[in-house]
């Protein structure tokens, strides 16, 4: 299934900016991993995987990290 490429490009820009502006730490590291996976999926023209990884990156930035 193909999604609107403009929507994906805009979402990638937004997530990249969010990852870059996040404070250093576990959440930022997890978000960058998902963003890099989204870039790889985007290059492979896999829109579904791209969207999934971008959503995962946003969730990684939004999650609360609790100390053990």
C-alpha cells in the first residue's frame, strides 16, 4: 500500500527535528534508532514500515522513563 509521499516526507522532517531537539538520553537514542529504520524503509519504498517506524520514534520520545 502506498501512502501520500508528501505526507511521509513531512512526517520524516518533523520526527527528525523532534529527535534532534530531544535531550540526550535513552529516549533520544531509541527515537534515533526508529528514525534510522524509517529512513532505510523509505529508501526501500516501504511506506508502511516507514510510517510504523516514524510512529515508534514519536512514541519513544513521549514515553516516561522510570528509574528501577
